[in-house]
């Protein structure tokens, strides 16, 4: 079983930066699980943002965030991060961290955090 807790959300102006953190717990989290970031805006379906495998490789981004967001992880601390730069109002959403055993995916994850709100004003 894996537990995930996101933090770092907030309210900021367009063009700003924010780093989200995801703390994972569970005996094998650091060595076995791929992790993804997803987001859900009001009235919209949840969408994929970024993912990385347990080594910090096989990184993928959605086209909407490519070049602005960076996913990384520190397995010594069981932490995964999402650095978000050049934020836009359309990035406003609840951001979720998710984990799955095995390779990266843009769709299927087994464990989810509770989410953290990011609001970008124009």
C-alpha cells in the first residue's frame, strides 16, 4: 500500500512559479513505483500532466505544460516534485500525485493523493 500527500499549492499571478511536492510512504515506494502528476480544473475531466519512473527517467509531459513544468523525484526522501514555471490562468486546477507499480503511464494509476489547489490569476 502507498500513501501520497501533496503540498505546495497556492494562489499566484500569471508568470509566476510554484513547486508542488508529493510525499510518498510505503516500504517500496522509492524503488518500485512510477509517479505521475494529474490535474482537474472546475467543470473539466482530470488530465495527465507529467510522469516519471522509479529511477527518475522515462519522463513524459502533456503538450500543455511541456517546456514550463519539470517533474523530479528524490527517492532518498520518498519525494516527488513538480516545478511549475511561467504559470498561466489555464493552469488553475487541483493537482494530484499518483503512483503505480511498474512503468510510466499517462492513464492508469493505483494510488492517489488528496490533491492540492493551484490558482493562477491573470
